[in-house]
C-alpha cells in the first residue's frame, strides 16, 4: 500500500535538503503504491516531484531553490510534464522558473535554447498562453504548424530568432517551410539573417526548400556550433556567384567572413575583397592579404599600399611583404595612423 502523504513528503524534503543519493530511492518506494513501478525506475528527484500530487507544494512554495537540486534530465523531464494537456502547472509561473534554470545551465541543445531564451527574455508578462505553450513545445521538440502561426502573431523582438530556431530544429519540412516563409515576409532586423533572406528572395527564391536549414543556421551563427556553420555555408556554395560573398563580408561576424574569404576569395572580385583589409580581426586581414596575392589591378595596389601603411600588427605587415611586391621596398617604414580628412 502507499505510504502516508506526510511520510512521502518527509522523504521528498530530505532528498531536497540532505541527500538525493540516500533519499531518492526511499521516495521511489513510497510512491510505488500510486505510480506503476516501470514509470518510477530511473526517475530522478525532479521527475518524482512531478509524479505525485502530494508533492506539488515543493514545486509551488520554493520553486527556484528546489529547481537548483534538479539534474539537467530532471529539468527536461519537467518541461515534458508541463507540456501535457492535463498538467496542473501549465498556467502557473513554474515553467518560467524552469526556463530560468535551464537557461543558466544551457541544459538543452543550442537551437532549443533559443526557445528557452525567448521565455526568459519575455517572462509571463509578455508571453500569453498560446505563445507560452508554443515555446514550451518547441523546447521539447514538438512544434506544430499551429504553434508557428501563433508565434508569427506575437509582438516581441524574439520572434525572428524563434522562427529561425524552428527552421533548424524541426524535422517536418512543412513546418520548417512555413516558419521560413513567414520569416521571409517579415522585416527581419537581425544580421546576418536579414541580408541572407533579402539575398535569397531577390535571386534564388525558387530554390528556398534547399536553403531553409542552412540560412537558419547562419542566421543563428552566434549560437550555432562551428561545424554546423561550416556545413551550412557549404550547402549554399552552389549559389555563391549570386552575391553570397558580399552578404557574408557585411555580416559583421568574423566566422562567416573567414568562411567567405577561404571558400570564395579566389572567385570574388578584388573590389569586394579589399573592403575587408580594414577588418578589426587580425586573422581576417591576414586571409585577405593572401587572397589578394598576385592581383595587380590598380584598385588592389592602392588598397594594399594604404592598408600596409596603417597596419599596426607586425605579423600582418610581414604577410603583406611576402604576398605583395609593392610593399617590399617599404619594409622599413613605420605604420602611420589614419590621417584626418
């Protein structure tokens, strides 16, 4: 038979405050009379607290401190529990407390963390029930077409990143395409997503089905793993002659700029390349110096001389001398600051 409620609650309190290792197995035994044994096996403290109505007060009275005792898996399981249609926690602030703890730990994949970030940034005050539920389902990988349509109507600066996250994380191509088409119809403000979408709309819109995930990954370059960024860039290479280098060069992101120089530098006009000689990033400047090697157009010679004259880093100056003859008889010159115009 089930243990008395007070005994079960005492075991839960000891597991929270004293030792999970010692008291979670005890808590499992006490809950065995109410919950099938198969469901209890492997459940951590967090999942157990969600499993019994007699333990709800621990989640309601001191949620933020109790959640700190949850494992990452417990937090993920908790989100799954709240997402259930009959969850008693759906309309409470508990989801936002869980989102805050998940955010601190980065307990989900980078793309799903986008949805958690939106919950944290907007809070209960700017997240109506339909949006809250859509973000929750997205965070656990269960986005629906209806969710995407709900998000599209949300008045929040988070909408663009959330739709990009949907494009990357969902497996259903219909849902991803819907999110992408909504994005493309919006006045997206964040870079490089804005420029990439404008580029695709103006040149390759008929091929957008192949570009949904790559463009979304590049649009989330600040959170995407480097390997994903490189694969996404590679997927867009068949369309590179349509101004892709310019989009990447103007993105302001050094990883995308470097990918563009390394992959497209050889087929990019000198006029576009020389603009990156003024980059704040040393590695970008080095890469551009090398990409311009052997090009003797007047625009290159002038840009190289000007950049060399003002270059402060000796490694970059050495690269100039090794790659461009026009700088070699000036190797003893000290770099000068830009003259005021």
